[in-house]
């Protein structure tokens, strides 16, 4: 039976489910480029994240949780479909420039047909569709990136009752955009159109704060989206809801509320300006601004928690906090100063865009006061495609739906019962960009095959139990383990029908399931 047929049957049968069962509310915070080491709960020493840390202390902190991909769009596709990068449709960022000049910010602001990324397809099964079948109201605020405004692959056609935010990840390269999207309509903001490529003008003093005013305008998109998220919660307090809060922060450009920048200027001290030489807007105080962005999302989490408590629905609300990939090295982000990858390598070739630990190991914090004993640390190996079955099981979807068509494993049992452990052989990554990559983790061992499109066949092998920074390649001493990983790579890869996601020579040696 096809996934579409399964969904239709599920919706038909779901009316038989006892509507009196008290289902949990679910809020999934999915941050953009938030590194493993950028929260206090994971060792951050400079940036203050007291609200998120409190959720960790009173809930669960995962230490071996991974994003499904090292960049934006595929990570979102993997999250929502429950399928890893060798199976999901969207496997890389794909702007499909055949539509026109999609990288011209001014043209894109005028013509919505130039916005958005390659469509995931309305027929694709993502878990909000299943939640709707059990009586959930679903909303998304933040960054979509899985289909342009003129397609059927928009949130309100994919299982969400309400959407407010960026349809297009390129538009999110400015946190003061000319517009956001509310459902199928543009919401025009009080901001002028400026390109993320804009720099200081010749002769402008880079040390004068007023010369940076053009990059910070009136309507701050994260404020606007947060207000809509709070309104959705208020309006749905009496029935189960799912909120997918896909914040564009702390992805560059560096733009934050001034009061928080001022706070971190006092903490960090004077610093050199960022002039935009590694992409995105210049920033007078790059370190202070980046720290301000992360504390800002922490403040937002705190406000949501307080709202849930005021509405007396906090105890039966599942809150998940994680990231789409590891931290960036672009846009003026000082990853060394903040130790953004934490216990992994702060190396641009081992962070965002790469399947090394710094690129895919991310924070994961879960709170559910009614069901979860607080203060626990979960070391089981888990990954973002596990979120699909976890949320569905918590919502009662598994009363009718089988998870045979997804790659994820539910984490609900290990979350709610500390005596449980996760029975899993390995997790898998596939990423056709940055040279083409495959990777997998099996127990303590991590294997990486990179530069596939360049013909590379030499696999790297690391033992993470004593080499978290992945500095000592032990592949030559462990041929049997390498062989096992090669079999995994062959088994899990299905050739994409989208040319951009082709994977070089490995496509010629792999057949579909």
C-alpha cells in the first residue's frame, strides 16, 4: 500500500479513536545553525541560556543526538518525513535557478515566483498530516524551505492549519525582510528591501555604530513570528496542538535586539567590526550580536513556558529543543571564541556542511513534566528522523499507523522510562553537496566517506569513545569494521530521481529497495 493510501485510511479510521483521551500538546523548537556547545546545558560559558537550561535540568538532555543532515533544507525534510538522507526526497539545498535570478534579493522581493526551494511534493507524508488525523491543530512559525509559494508544497497544504514566517531560506538571510508569509498571503513589513550582500559604503568609518543602522530596520521577523506562535497557543489552549517553531536564529546575518547587544558588549568588551568579507551583512559588534541572538531565543523559550504555565497546560506539553545542523563559520560568527561545537573540532571543514561530529551532533532537550522525570541525561544514539515516530507515538498515532516506511525509531520509551534503552544498530547520513558524503555511526565507531563526486573511495573510521574530535583515522587497522560500514552505505543509499542530488559513482552500484 502506498504512503498516500495509508494516510487516507488513517484519516478515515481516526474518527473511531476515543476523543476523550487526553493528548499532550507538542512544541518543537527547531533552531538554525545552533551548535552543540552554544547552550549552557552543553557547556557554554559566555552566552546565557537560563530558560533552556532549566528545561534541561527539569527534563532530559540528550548527549548523542544528531541532525539528519549538515545543512538546512534536507535536515527539515528528514525531520518531517522520518526518512534519512538516502531515502528522503530533499537531500540538499536546491534553489532551482531555472525559474530565473533566484539569488537577486530585489527581484525575489518583487516576484514570489522566485522564492522558495525545490518542492518536497504535496503527496509526501510528513507527520503533521498524521497528527491532524487524531484531532491536533497544527501550526508552523519560522522557516519552511520545502517548496515555493506558488506550489502545493507549502505548510498549509502539508498538514499545517496555520503558517507564519519565511517560505524561502534565502529570504531568511535578512531578519528585517520586506515581507513574511501568513498562510498563502504575503504580510508586508515596515522594512525596506536591502540585499544581504550589502556592505558599508566606501569611506564609511567601520568603527561608527550609526553606519550600521541601515542593516537594522523596524520589524524584526523573529519578534513577529514569536507573537504569532503565542497567539496560536492562546487560541488552542483547550484542544491538543502541535507547534513547529522553526526559528531562523542563530543563522547569519548577525542581527539582534539592541538591548541584548549592549548587554554582551559589557560582558565581552570592545571588539573589531565584521565587514561582511565572509558573507552577509557587516556588524559592528559581531561577538556581542551573536551572543545576543542566542540569548534572544532563550528568552522566547522562557516566554512560551510562562504562557503554558499561565494557561495551566504546561504539565501536559511536550517541549523539544534541537537544531538543524552544527554551527556555521560564515557571516562573522566567531565559533572559536564561543567554542561553538563544544567537545568537537571548531574547524570550518568539520562544522556545518560536513558529516563530522561538529556538523551533525546537536543539542536535544525534552521536557514533559507530566510524564518525564527531570534531571536525566540520555546517552543513547538518536537522530532527528526519530522525532517523527516519537511525536506520533506520544499523540496516539500508532494506534492505527505502522512506521515501516520510515527510518526513525520512537524515543518515547527511553524518555518516559529510565529503565529502557534504545535498540539500534546504526544511524546514517547522506549528503550530495560539499563534494558528496556518506556517514554512519555504529556504537562507538563513526565512518565517513567524503568527496564521492570526486571519485574518492577511501573511508575514514573513528572510535568516538576516545577520539571525539575525529583526529585519528583507524580505517587501515580495522578492515572488518570498514567492510560492515561499506555494506551499510550500499544498503541505505537509493539513487535520487533529482539530478542535483545524484551521488557520483555510488549511484551506479546501488539498486532501489
